[in-house]
């Protein structure tokens, strides 16, 4: 944890801030001096977090572009955007009649795409004009280790997190192409299993049977703060229990290199 990060005078928005990684990050950014706007569809939970950190709360369905317009009009512009809200389906287990991929409903599919993908796209689109006008800013999106590799237990969740990683890499590359342009840094965090509402009791039992650890949201929030402090453009911050978090940067010369 970097206790020296200094965010006084900077305004931050956190989506999915009522619980889990969003809540922990709202506390972390506020402790570093940021003026934090906590957003969530959970009004009591989000308002409680905002009150505890001395920030403000705004109701936000991240999948609704008009809702983003209202939040930006009321509380923007923002220097920091932590685009974190997310859900899972846990539909992909072929031997589980209740959670088999082939019975994933249209509504469930559209809901996860709306929150996990549209929420990041609409969020980035909403905050970028203010950052560009002010000359800089930081966007950090919550992806997952499921955005870097397969996740058989929830293929559509994996799809959404691969999409987040792809968006982050591509937006970052667009800013890198113009060294004289605005100083906007775009990155993603890619945590392993973390103790949030996404992981239900059944999933926790399965993770335990696999011999894997579940991280605390505070540990992940520290890496979010580090990503804002170190500003590695286009990085995917890999966060895994028992290992030092590191910023993975996609390099086509290496990743697409033919085997030696």
C-alpha cells in the first residue's frame, strides 16, 4: 500500500460504490484527499458510504446513458473515474441444470452486458470531455483475471471482462498516439477472486475446493490507488493472492512473437 498518494483537490467518481471493491476504493481515495462522488443503484448503501467518507452520493444506473448525463451535470467534471460496477451470471456449468449456459435468458444476458460493458463505455464517454478540456485525468476500470483468461464457470462474465480490457487497451493507445494531447491515463485492474457480492456462497465453496484464496476488497482498493499514482498507460493491473500486484502491458512484438 502506498500511503503517500496525494489526491487533494481532485474530484473522483466511483461506480458500484455501495459495497465491495467500490466501497473500499471510495474510502481509499477519500483518505488520500479526493472529493469522492459515490454512485450506485443501492441508494441506502451508497448514501451511507458517502456520509462516512464525507463525500456525496448520486443514484446511477451505469447502463443508462441519460443517468450518466444527469450525474455529470450535477457533480462533474471529474479528475478520476473508477468504473467498477459489475455483476455475474454464473451460468456456464454444463452439469448444473440451474446454471447451464444454454438456459441463460435474454434478459440476464442484456443485464450483464448493460452493467459490465455499457457501464464502462458510457462512463468513459461521459467523463472524457471534462478530462480533455482540463488537460488530463485518470480512468480506471474494473476488469478481472477473467478478462485475461478463460472462466468456464461464467463465459459471459468472461466476455464482458475481455471487452473491458480491450476498451482500456484501445483507448490508452489512442491517447499514446498524441504525446502533445491531454494527459489522460486509462488502465484496468484485474483482480482474482475477491470478497464481494458477485461471489455467492456456492461460488465461495467452489473456490475453496479449488484451494484458492479470496482477497479482501481493501487489498484491491490499494492497487486502484497505486494505478492512479503510477499512471501506467493501458496497463492491466494483475492482482492475485500472495503475489505482488504488477502492471501488465500488452506488447504485440512480444505477445505475437513466433515461438523460438
